[in-house]
C-alpha cells in the first residue's frame, strides 16, 4: 500500500528506526494506523493496541523459548491468543471508517484467515511493540484525540529537553522500560502458575532484579534532578 503520510508521522517513524537501529516491517501501515486513530479521535484505542501488542509479543517469545512441552505453555498460549484477538478487534475499530483502500488492505493482508495474513499480523504486532518501547523511552507517537500523554502522564512537549535534561529523559525511559517489563513478567508469572516451577522461579528472580533496578535508578535520577533544578 502506498500512502502519503504527514511529515510529523514520517519523522516519528524515521526517528524510531534510528533510535533502535532497526527497520520496521510495516512502517507505512504503522503510520496509517496512527493517522487514522488521530482522524477518528482514537488515540487511547491506539495506546491499548500498543500495550496488547507488546504483551502478545513478549508472551510469544517466552513460548518459543520454553517449547510446547514445558509446563505452563498451554496457559501462555491461551493468553497469547486472547491478546491477539483483542489487538485484532482494536485495529478493526481504528480502520472501520477508513477509506475502502485502507480497509481492504488491512482485511486482506492482516485480518485474513490464511497463514500469510497471520504472519503479517504477527510482524505488525512486532512493529507495534517497538512503538510501545519508544513510548517507554519517553518518546510517544504523535497521537491526539485522547490524553496525548506518555505512560509517565506527561506529554512529550511538556518539559523542554535541554542538553542537561536529555540524559535524565533517557534514564527515565530506561526506568519506565524496567517497570513495564516487570509488570508484564508479573502478569505472566500468574499465567504460568505460582513460582513453584523452574520457569516461575526464573521469572520471579527477574522481576525482583528489575524492581531493584527501578528503585536504585529512581533514587539516582532524583539526586540528579535536584542538582539541576
């Protein structure tokens, strides 16, 4: 699909790819979804899409790592399927009133029942996962029609980023990443079962280490901020 995107959207996608040194599989489609969400006042719907996409992507990675025969795999598979279905429903809501070209493209290439469409959909989830990661780094997508805020509750433009404050913003993004990953792992821990299995114990240890990191990094960031303001 070829479509002219607004310069703000294009710059956001280009900056994201440079930030993570990777190329999105469907950069145009990500841009279209952002702009369609903006056009219909569905900024919060797109944020829900990002969250579900990250959860589904993380769950799928764990499933691939532990294998089908591992304890807890069936529960993870159920959670993955539920997240995929939620994401699909949310994406359908965003493009429901779009032009026929956009609707036909997404229905045919992402929402179809064939293996090719499902593969595209999984890759699209992967792209949305990186959009969520970028938001967690303090650089949310250019959305409006919702709160217009990042996960910290502040918009990207609410705090001027001078040369002195930029390192703090980057560090804050890392702390958000750690906290969000800890949340996802806690959810997965309850999905897998209480920490009596090897996988449960491993997830518990990772969560504890992440929480320690968030606590130490937060205290360090507070000290740095006091020296600047």
